[in-house]
C-alpha cells in the first residue's frame, strides 16, 4: 500500500488494540439493538401491510363477534373456525356500493382424527367469484384448481411435513397436492387451499363440524371512488348477523401494541446512542490528548488542518464501520434466531424481505458511523485549531 | 534581498497577570546558504524565535519575510505549504511517530508537500543510507537508540529538499561522539546543498562552527560575530 495518511490512521488504530476493541464493541452493541429492534417493528408492520394489501378487499364481513378470530386467522398463524349462513351473502351483496363479493370457509384439521396432517387451517374458496387466491394460484399453478386437488401455502409446505407427499387425506377425503403458493407474509401462508366444490363431500364424510350452507368470511369490494366506511356501516345496520372489518383497520390492536413497543425501543436507542456518543467522546479526548505532540510535529513538518482532521476522521469512520458491521451481523442474527421466541413474530410469521433487511442494515451503519463522528468531532476540531507550537508545548 | 527577513518581530505570552516578552523587536536578515547559530540561556527566547522562522508560532507583532513573502499573512494552506516545502525542522526532543517505521517517518513530510516526488521511497532509502541507518529501514523508533532517532529526524527534515534547515538543540541528549557526528553531518549538508542552516543551542562550542553567531538575552538579539 502506498504510504498515505490512511496508512498512518490504520497504524494508529492498531496502536491500542484493546481500546479500539472496546469502542468497536460498544458501537456494535448499539447498532445491534437498533437493527434487532427495527427488524422486529418493521417485520410486524410490513407483515400487517402485506396481509392487508394481499387481501385485496375493501371490507371483510364476519359473523357477529368473530372480528378477533378473523384477524387472528388472516394475520397470524393461528387456526380459528367461525361460521355464518351463506344466505347472508345475497343481503350483503344488495347493499348499495358493493360491486364484488366472494367468500371463504375455514376448517381446522385434527391429526389422526380427520386428517393426515397436524393442526392446520384449510381454506375453501369459491373459484367463480374469488379475487383473493386466484392471482396467486395463477402464478403458482397456471390453471384453476380442480375438485379433489389441494395447493399449499408457502409455510404449510414445510411445516406440515408435506414436502414429498403427493396426496393427503383431509376430512376423510383424499386430496392430490398439486403445488405450493408463493410466500405472502400473511397468516394464509400456512394454510391448505381447496375449492368450495369439495365442501359437500367433506360435510358428507362428517369429519368436520361444518354444516351445509355455512361460510366463514365474506370479502367485499366497493365501487371505485366510494368511501368504504359508510358502506360498511350500512352493511352492519342492514344485516345484523354480521360484523364488518374495514381493511384499513385490520390489525388495529397489533398496531397499538407495536406503537408502544416502538416508543420503548426509541427511548432505549436514544439512551444507548447518548451513552455511545459519550464513550466515543471520552475515548477520543484521551486519544487526541495522548497524540497532541505527534499532531504538533505533523503540523510543524507541513500537515494542514485538513490532514489532521482527515487522519482522525479515517480512524473514526473505520471504528464506526467495524462496530456497525459487527452490530449489523449480531442484530440480524438475533432477529433471525429469536423470531420464534416472540409470540407476535411467531404468530404473524413476520419476516423481512431482503430489501428491508438491507435498509435496516444501512440504517444501522449510518447511525453507528454517525455516532462515532459526532462523539469524536469536538476533540478533533479542538486539536486542529491549535497552533503547532502550542500543541507541542501543551504536552 | 535577504532570503529571510525578520522585521520588528515580537512574541508576547500572557500567563494570568504575568506578561512575558519571549521575543522583543527582533529585526534580522539571513542570506541564502548561511549557517547561523543562536545561543542563549534557557528562556531567552531562542526556541520562540526559531519557531517563528519555522512558521509554527505566529508573532504577536512584526513580519517574517521569506523571499519577500510575508509568511504570516498567508492563509492556512499557504503557511502549511511554507512549512512543508521550504522548511526542514529538527526538534529538540524525540520527534518520530512511534507507529511508523524509520522509512515511513521519512516519507511522512512528503505526503504534506505540494510537490510530492514520485520516487520518494527510493529517496528515503538513500537518506537513510546517508545517515548510516539503511539497515534500520523497517525499525520502529522504540527499537532505535536516541542517536539513531535523531539522525532519522535529520534525514526527515531533508526529505522535501527544504531551503532552510532549522535545528533546535539537535544534539541535546546525545553523547559527545554522536554529537560530533551529527554536527559534522549538518555542516556538510549546509555546505554541499547550500541550505540555509539555523542552529539553536546553549553550547558555545557548537555555535562556534557557524558563519554567524547570535546571542539572545531576554528576547533581544545581539550579534557576537562570525
């Protein structure tokens, strides 16, 4: 490497390896908290957003009192069954402003009793009216799902031990497993999808508590440009047997919890940042004082203020960078390995996309390096402003 | 026109209520290639005067002209360029950077120079050879004796081909034999390269080798001959 101010800075970092390690470790811890916390909040938030967007409906109509169950079913990995009369669809469809309506029926498998698979949710959808599953189906299968066929959600494929299985018995009937849907980040990723055409046979076998003409949930689209809120209110007032969930209100309780977690996390990060900044300031004040004579010598033999600032800044950047890389690795490792420990993450199957993970990591890098720079800046500027001989005499 | 001109230069330090006149109304002209020694007791202002000439201590009043340019009227970049390109400074204390090898210490001033030579590595090796330390090229200052460090500091001062060499007690902590070697080397540089050489010392014997001798007393100068 050609001799340069960069090489001098590198040598300075190696001079006191322990002190360098302490600073790198402390910045790393801060960044790991930031990456871990951000990953947690972002993954839950994104999962909610994705789930809401994926559903593609403006309003969800559920049996009275089943709002919570529906949210748990759609947003989390929980298995819930709730039913209402299919005839209610006609009444909901007649409400002014409703343009499209489809339904799904949810069933719960019981291993060894009705089915070959561990507890899982089975979603029966109406292929004629459906606008929820069909877009994914088209991508994964390229054709419609036939009677006696099942397609798996992305997580169900691995979680239900159906990796090498061609067919499986569900509610006493044999189903051919014809494919796997792409990951959606919603609670439907761990579901088994069948068409509504199979429902009669399932009821006939008597292996589920589903009765004829029962459905679980209606998905409603409203006329473009109309506000779904008054239409939802009208549905509730005209069809008293149902409750309405607006798409924008889905996961409200989770969002409220998330806001509290966000506040706690922010306070923790601010306190940890102040502590790290103070530590950097203390260490760099000591470093600058310790090297004051060397700085004076460098100034006396021709170094400009910018050379001195540049040398220290390279050291600061390298320290911040090393600490941040360590923190990003630790934070991501924690966020990946501890996701099963947190109920919220586990239930929602919340994960980050690669782009989101890169964004969080870049945020960690910026904060880690930024804190190092801010912490060290005052000491560096002080030494830069002193006259060479004054620095030499200060020692 | 003299190469260096000091015009009514004063340096005043204020320590609480006490005012110290380190340098008082000094006017002096120095021709190119001269070897000047400045002697005086501790606190007489020798180092302050040398530092002012070296561009590392701004005077409280007066002007330092180098080739007709008022050095302390220059901006920070101009002043740094003067220190890097025109002056070689030998300090009275160990002044090598401990994290750099002997060769790297020699290369250090070249990265501050506006005319960074492409062959600076070769030049550093030649200078190390010239001061008899070619075998110590990769040694760190802690692995060198005081005399060896001093010789490397002298070689470093010559790396950017300065027009003035300033030496502040360059043999202060050396034994007699090494002191003689170092002084012979500096005189040779002065005569062979025509570099103006200003030596600050408290030793009358060392000062005697100069072409002009100046004594400082309480910040004022008096020429005592050549």
